[in-house]
């Protein structure tokens, strides 16, 4: 029996993949109890929100297009912030 293809499961896996990538540079403090990724990683609120939605902690994305729209808006805003910083 084949499983039905569900984009939501791909988005969920993408959320875990992002966390894997974000943790590659993370070294936990010694003798500290394990904490959640939201406590351990310093992320911009928009990134944290996207990951929470990818992992279905918060309301998940309806489809890939909804996530891509949010991701592109985030990247566009980051570029605008970067270009508005005066160079020295």
C-alpha cells in the first residue's frame, strides 16, 4: 500500500533540516541541562516563527507556496535592512 503524498510532511522534514543546519555551529554550555532549540539558538523572530510553523508547533503552512511567499518576504526585508545601513 502506497502512502499518500503530503506536502505538509515535506515541510515538517524541512523544519528539522533547518534545525540540523542551525545546530552545526552550536556548542552547548558545559554542565547545563538540555534546553529546547528556541532557548539554545539565537534566531530572528521571523526565522523562529517559520520553523515553528514548519514543525507544526504553530499553525502549519497550507502549502509550499505559502511558505515560499513568507520566506521571500523575509529575504527581501533583510536585503532592505542591509542596504539601509550606511557603509563606513
